[in-house]
């Protein structure tokens, strides 16, 4: 498990180190859709859970997390800790945002 998280972090750092620069030398930040996609992929690699893009977007908008790996880790922790009591499953949340998505085969 930790090896997968480490591999995802290494992949993320490589992708971020390749940020594009414009003709004037300024760094062009990644597109929000690319960041959301990266977070979703890290979560799938780390725990097999594919969060909805809207969930990731709302967590980013909360401002409590900025690092993609931290968001993916929080999502994985949240979905792992969801408990079933008397037939009802508690809704996992991160930064006050309900985590929606599905488990996928890796």
C-alpha cells in the first residue's frame, strides 16, 4: 500500500516538475481538469477508489488541501473509515465535502 502511494507521489512530482513555461519564461500552471484527473488517478492507485470529479473539485475549492497527494490520501482514509451501522453506511467526508465515487479494480 505504501509503495503504491510512494509511486503515485513520485509520478506526481515528475509530472509537476515538467510544468510548461511560456515564451516570456513564466511558468504556466496546470489546468484544473488536469489536477483533478491527477488526484483521481492517485486515489485509484492508492486505494482503488475513483472519486467523482465534482467531489475532487469541491475539496479543492474548500481550500483545506492544496497538494494532490494529500487530497487523494484524505479521500482514501475517508472511504476506508466509512462504517456500516444497522444497515446504514456513514457517508465519508473530506473537508466537509461528501465523498462520492466508486471502488474500481486496479
